């Protein structure tokens, strides 16, 4: 396979829309993001790492506008303009600044490639308490003393897109941003169910996935979820308690530990139904890792209340396409079971 046009440095942010910025801001802060700037119709939120923002909320009809990647240089932006038909390089006239070009992926989603965003001073997330585990006594003479409140979001980790053309989508992101296949998950019929892909950082270790492509069961391609790394396992759990007990949001899936990726995860919906994930402790891989093909059953989580995705996570809308796709999956699973006998 030929070389990609560029290799992205990192996932930068997602742009979302909501009709009520006051309600949206409340969810952002309850979820553990920190407001870094605002304009009359837009909120910018950060984590404790140095990026000026990792989440943008515009006023408008509920929806997903686009995602963005940090690039290594202005030359990367020029390459995408000259070789991939991206828009000309422009200076971003918004908080955080920098330069950007824009492309359109196979789903019709806008993808921004940016360079030179302002960095802010990091925020001290606090130090994890020492743990008395594995036979070691690391915390003595003191209590755990874990704070209550929202999780401490450090950074944006990954985004997953619902797609009707998973392989085409993956290859587009590989061609333009050098995204490497990590794991492909297939249905019993052999059709694609999911692909996980990660940044190409050579021998440097990076998250198991930075972008994923999940089968769109109802036929409407969309952002499936956006995911943020939090401080540690305790931080996942205090965030769960804060969102559910203190703020009365309804959990979607979790807490559990993924088999593919290894993350301890917890999924929530914002007031407009968009799924947001907290996670801690991802598997880390480099270019020595060879991509795998996994059966759906092989991707069952290590532990959790529901070790396979629940309906409210996997299905966003019920229609004839949803019913048809589910029927095909069930039929394929039954045929596979018969062939194994």
C-alpha cells in the first residue's frame, strides 16, 4: 500500500451543536470538562492537559459538526490542500487560534486538520492515591480520602463514527491521516461490524484507537460517541456517582473494562442523546503490533454489568433498516452456530 498523505499528530476536538448553551454548559461541566473560552454562540472546553480546547459546542440544532486532528506542521496542511483537495490553509478566527484546512470524509462529515493551536498552562489533576494491591502496602497510616464531584477529564481520547461503509471509511482516514488499523471485528457472516484504528507514531506507544468505525444499524451515519481520558479508575467511579446520583443523568453503558482497547469505561448521553465516554487505562501499541480480525464474541468485555453493548448504546433509532440488519445478524449467527456443530 502507498504511503499516506500525512500522519496526524493527535485527535484535537469535536464540534457539536445544541439549541440551549446554558443546558449544554451544565452537562459539559458535570461531565468534567473545563470551560476555557466562549463567544456569544459558542463554548470552548478543555481538559487538564495543555490544549486550549478539546470540545466545542455551538448554538444550533442538535448535531455533530465535525472532528479535527492536530498535525505536525503547516506543511502537512499544504499537502492536504494540494494532494487531497482540502480547502486552502486559513488562520482560525476563534479562541485558540492556529491554522486549518478542511476535508469531507466518505460519510459527508467535515474533518479539520489544524496546526498551531494555542496551549494553556496545564491544570494539576491531583495525584492518585497509593493503592494497597498485589500484596504491596503503598498507603499506610492514611485514609483513601477520595474527593466527590465530577471526573477530572485530562484529554480527548477517541471518536467512533457509525458507518454503512466501514472499510471505505477506514481507508479514507488511512490515506489522509495515516491512521493504522488495530482490530477489525466481524459478524458471523464475515461482514464488518467494527474497526478500531490508531495514530501512527512509529515505535512510540499510542492508544489502542483514536478513531473507530461501527456498523450503522439504522442506516443513518453519525458520531456514535466521543471519548475522554480521566485521571484513574477512582475518577471513573466518582464521575459515575456524580452524574447518576448527584445530577440524575441516566447511564448508557458501564462501568466495565473493554477487551479490545482495555479501557475501564463509562458511557453517558448528553441532554440531546449524544454519547460521551469516560475512560482510564487504555492498552498502548506501536507499529510493531499487527492488526487482528476478531469475531464479535471475541470482543466481549472482560467485566461489567453488560459485557456486550446494550441496545441503548448500539441502536440509536428503530426503523425498517434497523429491523432488517438485526434479522441478518441473528440469521448469520444461527448459521455460524450450525456450521460449528
